[in-house]
C-alpha cells in the first residue's frame, strides 16, 4: 500500500494536477473509477494570500473526493508559508508544491520548473511550507532543467532532507516541455536514492501501463495526467471500453457531476473540450466531437449525449 506520512492510499494510481481540467467533478469521477488520490489544479500562493475569487473557487471540495492533495505554486518562501496557513480550513490531506511547471507565466517569476535552477530557494520553500503545514507536504518536479543538467536525484535528496513526505518526478526536463518521451530510467534511479515514496509520472495511458511502469521503475505509485482526460478508466483494472455503448455511462456520469458542481453555462467551453475527448478512439470520432462542439448550451449537450443510446 502506498503510504505518504500517516495517509494510506487504497490505490497507488493518482490523478495528476492538470490546470484547467482537474476540477472537482473530474476529481470525483476519477476517484469513482479507482484513483487512490486526486490533486487540485495548481493554486497560486499570491492568489490565496490576496483571497482572489478565482483562486478560492478552485479550493471547493467535498468529502467524497477525499483524500485530496492541494498543489501550491510560488517562489517566495514567506508567501508560500502564508498560503499554507490559509489552507488549513480547507483541510487537504496533503499539500503538494509545484516545482515542475514549465509554463512561462509561472517560471518567469522563479516558480515551477525554474526552482530546479535554484535548489537553495527550493529547499527554503519546502522548509517554510512544512513548518506551517499540519499535513504531509510533497513535491512535484521534473528530471532536470535540460539534457545536460539532469539533477533529479540531487533534487529529490534535497527535498527529502528539507522535510518532503514524498516526491513526484515527471520524466521530462524543463526544456522538453511536453515533447519527447518520459525518461523512466532516471525516475527509477531517484527511487533507489531516496527513502521517501517516489511517484513516477509521464506518458501513462492506461491501467496496464501504470502497472508496468511501477514494476520496471520500482516506484511506489504513479501519476496519470493527459492519459486520464476523457479516460477515467485509466484508473480501473477493467480498462477502457472499446464501444460507444461502453463509454456512454462514463460520459453521462461526468456530465452529471459537472451539472452538480460547476457553473455549467459559464464553463461550457471547458466542458465541451473534456467531453469531446471521450470519443477520440471511436470510428467516426470527429462526428461525435462535432456534435459536442455544436451544442449551444449545457442542456442541449446532455440531451444529445442521452440520445446517443
Ligand atoms: C493541461 C495540463 C495542465 C497541467 N497542469 C499542471 C499543474 O497545475 N501542476 C503540475 O504540477 N503539473 C501540471 N501539468 C503536468 C502534469 O501534471 C503531468 O506532470 C504531465 O502532464 C506529465 O504526465 P502525463 O504524461 O501523464 O500527462 C499539467 C499538464 C497538462 C497537459
């Protein structure tokens, strides 16, 4: 069983933080399909400290999705500590620190992937968050800045020493962004060199991939990101249904959870992009995607999906 501090997970397969996607309905759905832990979208420590409405909305949670890890990003240890204290009323089971996001908006302020360039600052951030937190603190990072500077082992050792309770390693460099393939050999090396749980991440498409990557790398758990979009079956041993009839119950459940927990009209664009992904492997997939994208409102979208069978 994967244990992070005192928290035991009933599955080592974890839904990765996905800005714009890992909202409450999708997290609930993935838990229902077998994910052992779900992670929020990344939350700006400044947004939290300034109590910005958009940031606070992302913190909405209900007991059915627990355990929940809330991910913070930022580059100032003091502000990260303040944000950590402000998370207490939300009672996350874990707090994760983003040290791997390559998006310029994040890195230009020294946060996300840029922290791999400044390990001393990364250490201060981890220590500051651990000091304020009443729950285990984890770190999510990449294997290094670029192919000449693969620093995952040293970085993970630093994180462990600074008090992190687990580390997630995405097997790409900052320079790679999302190109190329995840390097699971480096992830396996990290696993050998630290004693905290190591969660491997990168290019897992389905449940079998997850089992294979864990067996090969020795990782204690894995995170699934893009492979889970339109595919909550990635967390379940039964696997993804091949037919439209098999997929529809999952699509309908996702729509139901969206109707319950999202301002559906305001988020129609996001909803369509999530729902469109369910049909990706079907013959005539573009027909279904067009049908989804042509819906003028959420009620029509539900009706059209219900009419499919
Ligand atoms: C749309 C999108 C949003 C993401 N948002 C976050 C985020 O908020 N925090 C984070 O640490 N990683 C984020 N990531 C990275 C993923 O968590 C994951 O590390 C990466 O996609 C590799 O895993 P995968 O191959 O399973 O997708 C994001 C990735 C994508 C594609």
